[in-house]
């Protein structure tokens, strides 16, 4: 059974792999044998993740890119291709958030968030999936969504809309890429305190989250690793595509 989750010989590209959640997923992929390209806007943070993976006996390399720029994405894709030759796993985990109330939202902020969370994801899938298809590489694409994509949350209007788009894109691309042997799925994390959401986690909001989470706690970043490794494995999840996998402590099951 252990072989079901063996990623030895595979290369994973992790966009946003230097973030709190992204880096944890990268460590999980590396621990199961994948060589990981850590891509982030902050190269220093990406290199720190590489050091942590290597300290555990894994293999990784840091790359810098701005997901809001198509040129930057194309350049880093070419760099990774030179480094690895090919890649079988693509983790799309870029994320940008804001707590601006709806009537105070301006289009500059809307565009800024959409450029990273949604437009950036379109370009990432266009660029990296095209290289996989051109090489005849079968593999797995994992998009990171959010609980706000299915149950819109207060204070994060633009973020919620962008992540709803991620879900739709995931299912559309699952259909589009299936003939090429590429599976496309999304992980929907619940509440995992990280850099981008700490600013909106007041005591009142934390209590509200707990009241709506049956497991009555926040998630730990490491708890995303299992779902990611499962989706990355062409043995363990070979017939899974277009799925939106919740890792949310039951948040999506709660009503009143």
C-alpha cells in the first residue's frame, strides 16, 4: 500500500511554495520522493523552504516569479524545464487577500487580487499544462481554493469571488486536460492561520469560526499534506479529476 503514495522520480512545481500552507505541502511531496521546484515572489523565503526540505533528506530548488506577470511565469517555466527536463505535478497555491468592505472596494484592489488569485492561475495552467501536453507528460495539477469559494464569507468579498472562480476553472480544466492524461483537482482548505488572513482574525471572528467548525479548532498546515500527496499520486488517485477536496474540519458541513 505504501507504493500508492510514492512520488519518487517525479518533479513537482509549487507556485506559492514559499507560503505557510504551500511550503508545508511541498515538504509532504518531498517526503514522498518528489523533487520540488519552490516558486515564489520572495526568493529568500523560497530558499528557506529548500533548506528545510534538504535538511529532511529531500530535493528542491528555489525559483523567483511574479504570478501577476505572464512574462515572469513563462520565464520561470523555462528555467524549471532546464533544471528538471519535465514535471508531472503542478501545485498552484498563490494567494492574495484583503479585508476591505464591499462599498469601500476600488477596482485597483479588485484587479490586484484577481491578477494573483484568478488571472494568474489561468496563465499558470496555460503555461505549465501546455509544456506537459507538448511533452506528452501525464500528471496532476492541484489548485488551492478556499472555504470562502462555496460559502461566501464576510470581509473577503474579492477573495471569495476569486476562489469561486478557481473551483469553476478546476472542473473545466479537468474536462479539458483529461484526454491528455492530466488530472486537475482542487483542495479547499478550512481555516489555517497564515500571513494573509491573520489581520482579519479578531477574537470575535475566531469565536465565530469555531462555532461553525465541528472539530472546534484551526487546521495545522501539515494536515494538508495527505490530500496533496494523494492527489499528486497517479496510483492513489488515478481516477480522480475535477474534484474539490475539503480539508476544513467540517466547516462545509455546518449549517445552524
